[in-house]
C-alpha cells in the first residue's frame, strides 16, 4: 500500500497547501535527514460549481544529507493564549549548489519550504534529494487535510 517516490520526480510535485504535523531529525553519525509528517494532496478535484474536493494521503517527506538548517517559523505573540497548529506549505523550491563538500558524487541543492501559515515563514537547508512515502491510500476529502481521527488511524499516534 505505501508508495515511495524520489527527487527525480521533483518537477512533477506540488506541496501547495499540504499540512506539516511534525518534523524531526534522523541523525546517524555525520549523515542527517530532515523528516516531515505531512498530509499530501495527491489530487485537486475542481467542480463546475466552483467547489473543490481533495484526494489526501498521510505521507512522510524525507530530505537527505541535510546541512545549514534554518527554521524561520513564528506563530506570533498571543500572550500565551493561542495554541500551535499545523504548518501549511505554500511551495517548496530548490536551487542547485555547485560548490559543496557534502555529496561529491551527486547533485546538491538549497531547498526552501515557504509557508502559507504561519506567515511569512520558511524552512531552508541544503540536501541532496528527497523521498516521499505515502503511508496509506489517498482518501477523498472536502478539506485539504485529513481529519484528526484519520491521522491517528494512519500514524498510530
């Protein structure tokens, strides 16, 4: 059931309006990955009446050989009255880095994850590539994310 795709498909991906529920680091010696738990919108289905539905799947988005991580996410200052919530991705871009010393045998990129909310926000880092694994089949949703009950069922939280 889970499907995995790699960075060779980058041009065919869009993470617009995908939600990030958690991020963590997988570090083994000098090798580090950035791992995101997301709801990935596999398909936007636009109706003739202007409405839309979405095929959404829980996914693990993993960036490999991470360097120079910078997190610029600010939920604001509510006087400790507003809880955190998921991060909404605006877009993910990458730019080829030619003078790097991490992955001499493959291309290396500067990645930027821009957020819709909190806004403005970004996560930037260097990485050689990514893999994305859908952890379940996509389900049809009226929202661009899975329900809390669905997320619990898919992630084992």
